[in-house]
């Protein structure tokens, strides 16, 4: 027999917004923003940056903010409201592509990084690792590290006052590999003990307090991670000697 079941009704932007308003999760918010991709694409095309992935990613962040600020009784549709809010992308375009000062661009990226960190902290219930932050913001780990170092305030008393030793190419590769293979806790330990991704370097007691662990647990994990990095570094040096 032929299946005569009608296909499921495609939810409109209004439907998706209603779902998000009733249950404001990141997944529902993302669904609302994705439903307005045509609106976002039209705005970016009118700015001459329709094929720029970084601009599209930033526009989606602006759109998500627009959804959160939208007032259904304002008289405007959500798509119209969002398109009006996307006017702010003109400034982002100038800052991102124009001949602006490095300090201005760093400040803009620093805002994006901090907003991404707060959003992920709300979504995950914990401080995100730098790779998660890179995925969220559309910025590379290298760029995040550069911006953090350029905009970092003077270190607090409990933090180290050095930036760490300069790493050889092999040691950097080894650290990158171990970081990628580590769980969340080990990732955060690597970040806070080496400054990976531009993270502030901290003493073990401060790391233990931040992660809710004992200093001895942090010490053991850090020692194990350090040994893995050194072993991998030695192996790579041996292959190229």
C-alpha cells in the first residue's frame, strides 16, 4: 500500500521562536537562528561579504542576541527585527576588514572570545576548553592565544608572572597532540600550566581550587602529562635526527 501519511509540517521561524521562548536551550536558539539563514545571507550579500565564513559566523552570533532581545509585541516580525539588528555588522566589517588598528581588532576579537566563553559556560555548566572556544567563536586557537596575550590584564598575585619557556617545533607539536587526546580536566591543566591557547598561567593550588580537586591530584596529572609530552617530543626528535 502507498503511504499516504502527510510529511511533517515544517516549522516556521515563528514556531521555532515559540519553542525557544518556552524552553530557552542553546539547541532551540540555534534552530531559530538557522531558520533565518536566508535573512542573514541577504544582509551579508548586501554588504558584499556573503561568501565570508567568519562574517557569517559573526552574523549568527548577532542574530542569536537579536532573538534574545526580541519583543513579540513590538509590532515587527522576528526576521525584520533581526535584519535591523544586523546593521551592527557594518561596524564589524570595518573593524575586521578595513585598515584598523591592531588594538581595535584585538578588542573586538576579545569581546567575541569572552562572549563565546560565557555562552559555553552557560551551555556546558563549566569553563570551556580552548578548542571548544575556537569552535564556538570561529577563531583559531592561535588567534585566541594572540588576543588573550594582547588584552590580558596584569597577572593576579596567585598567577605566574612568566609566559613560559619558548617551545621547539617538536615540543609544540607534542603538546598539541597530547592536548587533543586529553579529557576535559587534563586539557584545563595543560592550559593553566603552560599558557596553551593564551590561558593565564596559574599555580597548582589555584588550578586545584578552580577545578575542585586537590593540589596533589593536579600535581600527579601534570607530571603524567609532562612525561607524555616529553616522550613524544623525544620520539619526534629521534625520527628527524
